[in-house]
C-alpha cells in the first residue's frame, strides 16, 4: 500500500509527523480493500517503514528530505505504526470475514554480527537488531517498543535537556490497537554488518541522533565481498541468522523474505558469477534456516524481476533479472543470465542442476 513516499498535498500537511496520517491511511486502505479485496489476499500496509522514517524524516536522504534525526524520525515511526494497526483492525472488522485476506508489514534490516564473543559486543549486536527490526517488529507483535529503545532514548533525552523522551509513548488504547497486527512476519534482506561496544556517545544539548541513541560501533570488514555501492556487501550467512533471530524473538511465526537482490551498474548481462551466485548463496542459507534451524519460512521474493528506478540512485544501480533499456521509448527487456537460473529455481525447487537435486 505504501512504499516510502506520499502525495505532496499530504506532505504539505506534515506527512507522517501529523497524527492525522493515521486516519488518512485508514481511508486509503479501506478504498483499496473495497476495490481489490476480492482478488488480493495478501496485503502489506508499509514497505520498509525504517527507510520512510529514518531516512525521510531523520537524515533527510530520501523524500521528503526532512533533517530531524532522533526526533521526527521517531514521530514518523509512531504515527506509521498506529496507522498500520488501525488499518489492520479496520480490515478485521469490515472485510476479513468476506475476503479472507491477510495483512502484514514489511520490515528491512541488516543482520548485526557481534564483532567478538565478549558480552559487550554480543549486547551491541542485539541492541542494533532491536533498534532496527524491533523498532517496528515489537509494537506490531507485543504492543510497544523494545525496552532498550525506551530506556536509552528516555535517558539521553533527559541529559540533552528535553522535558520528555524524544520517543513518543503509546497510550494503553493504542497498545491494544497495534498489538498482534501482523498475520505473518516479513523481512527485506540485502547485507549484514558487524557491531561492537563503544564508549557512550557525548551528549550534545538538543542535538540528538538515532545512531547516538543506539550507541554502538557498526561496520563492514574490508574483506567482505563488495558490490558497486559502499553499504552493500555480499554476506549470505547473515540471511540465515536474521530469519532465525526473527523466529526466536517473535515466537516462531510464519516468515516471508519479501526482498533479496544484488546491485550492479545495470550494464551486466552475463551475471551468473555475481547476481546468480548471490541468489544461490542466499537461498542456500535460507534453506538451512528452514530445514536445519526450524524457521517457518514460507516465501522468498527476489528483487527484482526487471531493472527499475532506484530512488536516489536513479537508473545507475540495478537489481533486475531483465535489463531494461531506459533510453529506448519502447523500453525493451533483455534477459540476464541470472534470469534463467532463477527460472530454474522457481520451477524445480532446486538450487543446483535438477539431476543433482535430492529430496
């Protein structure tokens, strides 16, 4: 239903920093359920709310380019979570019995691997997961933010001179609305990071930011396999650990991987050694999560079928199985080598040649 941006007229009214967004979204959701609900049975309210809020209202890297780290990003997240909860409850009350659909939210996250086995680094990795996936995963499962988020943001807010925590508080009524509002869990996975303990960030009065609220050191080792973007390294084993963490944290729910894909510059057609290999390695690790770790993993969606417009990267970064010529008015598609491999996977269920497959 929503992927990162909204109509300008709503943004001019404050966008996700305006509590009215909760009702605007419910009205929008009701319209979609009425028009498409007889045909659509799987609904995602918000895709990657962390990107919408952290990068849209925090760092300002994405639309609407508002820079207010540690303040408006949390307000955005708060209104978005309640909007999701209200839309879910509305579907329950008005549509579910006759349409029999399911509603969820998609949360993106890196896996955060402890930089060492010392307790401080293990805790730092867990803290990053709770501030990233848990920011949205906890409220829609448990009705509130992770305790570590509430504690750290409240403490730092007080020291920074704020009268109350920069992280908004759910009312008891709101907790009831949002608690248990995903019919299954979703995650978008691309890469991983290392996390280690660090000295407590210096308090600067009225100058907060989310990274300081987390208060850890996050990095990617130089020897991890790179791609064309600095933040995106190939770390297949991280996907297995992330879905296992989601399973353990949220009581063994059904989980779908709703995005997973590989960046290049869009010119590579013979991409089995890069994109094809990436999908094979990540799928192999997710298969281990399913069969060895007991994760209830029921779906996998590769991003993406075709090259597309990738937000701040424009057409310079691509993830598709089919190359699109964006300079040709006809937009012709050319299959990349990885498309044939993925066709093989989804038609046979095998990650290797069919004759090598075993039950």
